[in-house]
C-alpha cells in the first residue's frame, strides 16, 4: 500500500509540474499571448493558477520522495 501511495504521489506531482511548465511554454505563442498576456486580467489569473499548480505538483513530489512511512499502531 505504501508503494502504491508513493507512486501515485510522484506520478501526480510529475503530471502537475509538467502541466504548469507546458502552460508557461504555450502561453508565449502569438495566438494565445494576445488573450493571456500579462497585461490582461485573464493573463494574471491564468499565471496565478499555473503557479499554484506548480506548487501543488512540487508538494506532491516532495511528499512522494521524502515522505516518511506511516506508523502502525499496536493494538
């Protein structure tokens, strides 16, 4: 169970970080930049959302890589 949870945390983290980095790369294309440039409200909202997604992905990765094993309570 621990390996499954750890694998899911790492996979989810990698996917979220990849999504944020892909957005940072795609948003600079000319067609998209006119809608979501940093000079528009929508640009600031999407940039903030991408930063939150990046932070969440890094947190999941940290939990999967550096997380401790759950302690079993003796009954």
